C-alpha cells in the first residue's frame, strides 16, 4: 500500500521571506499527520551583476539567513523526536570567503 508522503513526494508552495507563508506551510505539514524526519533548507538568493549596496545586502540576508531561520524555527517542533531527525542546510559556493576581495 502506498503511503502519501513516504513513497510519494509532497510539495507545497513556500515563500521563506513571509511569516504568513511559513506559518501556513507549518500548519499544512502538521495537519498531514506524518512524522517529519528531515528538513532540507535549500532556498537561496543572490543578485547578478556588480551592483551591491545596502538594499541588496538586506534582501540577501532576508532570504538566506532570516528566511532559513524562520522555516527552521517553524518546522523544528514537528521534527520526529529521536536521534534520527535531521536538519540539512545547503548553500552555494558564493558563500566561500575566497570569493571576497582582499580588502574584506
């Protein structure tokens, strides 16, 4: 017998910059009734080009740091208790320090 969410992946729209969207996602996930054994944070954002000021930095932080934390905080209570529950955070190579100029 196929069990939804175990043998068949489930998808849900999520805007990690929106508290409303994250709350709706957490509620939906909770109402499924399946234990959550893993959270994979894979959302990320980067501006293209050489223009990068305060507004661009704030947008980047809102997605890559605050958004990831927002989702993690919302899903953490739903993670299956026990030692096998996992949170996996992914990022791009753009986060490597060698990408920064010598002055920084």
